[in-house]
C-alpha cells in the first residue's frame, strides 16, 4: 500500500510539472531548479547571479524553505520579483507549490525563473517542478564523497556548482576523486568551480544562464 501511495504522489507531481512547463514554455521562460544541502551557499550564489544579470535578463526567484522569509528578503533587496514558499517542515518543493507561487509572479515580464529548493540533497531530486535544468550546489567543506552518497541528485543535475573553491587548499577535499565520481554518475554534467563570496569562476555560471535563455529566445 505504501509503495502505491508514493507512486500516486509522484504521478500527481509529474502531471503538475507538465502543466508548469507548458505555462512557462508558452511565455518563453527558462527555469532552473537549484538543489543543495543547507549551508552550501545557494542563496549567496543566487544573490550574486541576480545582481550580475538582472539588468540583462528579466528574471524572478522562488525561494523554498522550511520556515522564515529571510532568503526571500535577501533576494528582494536586489530588486527582482521573489516569492517565498514555506513548506512548514516539508523536505522539498513540489510542482503544485511552484504552480501556486507562479500566480504571484509577473510571468509576462520575465525570461528566467530560478527556484531555490529546500536545503536537502535527497527528496528534491525526485520531484520535477517543471524546470529546464536541475543544478546541484556542493561546497568544498562538505567533502568530495557527496556524489556517491547522494547519487540521484548528481545523476539528474546537468550542472554542478562546486562552491567555496577557495577552501580547497585548507581541506582534504580530493578534487580528482570528486570529478571521477561525478562523471561516473553523469558523464554529461558540467562542473563550474566557483567561490560565490569572492565571485571566482562565476562568469562561467552566468554564461551558462545567458546561453540557456538565448536558446529559448531563438528556438535553437
């Protein structure tokens, strides 16, 4: 019975994700779903991204968290539309939550929607939100073993942002092992080594988003 219930939940989510994707696609909006464990630096990456690209790419943000509006407040200071979803203890966003949040955004005015998922490397990997790209954020202090410990998210994410790369000389993070493990799970995954605080390597990430939006705009 439990297996059937889980299957039904996932099927309902998939159906709503299709609806979200159709709504957003009709408006020419590209969607990125950012996933990480707590403290990996998603919100700082997002702040830097919004500040760098907001005058170039019309964008909005959906913030997912268990409680509080602090992340949304941080993004709001950068002057882009943002909606906070509080899951009240839920470990991930789902497509229905995102659908409701979309109603509060000026969809006709944006070309890029970035969703910051709840801090968790497990549950968010199973729930399609209607995104074009899953992005997993891993920070050097978390350790190089995370791809093998959380294979689902690393196998599904087309992009990995390896954040806090400036910590590398001060840690036992094995960069070669990380790349080997990540490639074994997803040979097509692109890894961008970044330090959001110092803004090292962030241009590669910005260029990826520019290309994502450009492809959509010209239908390539």
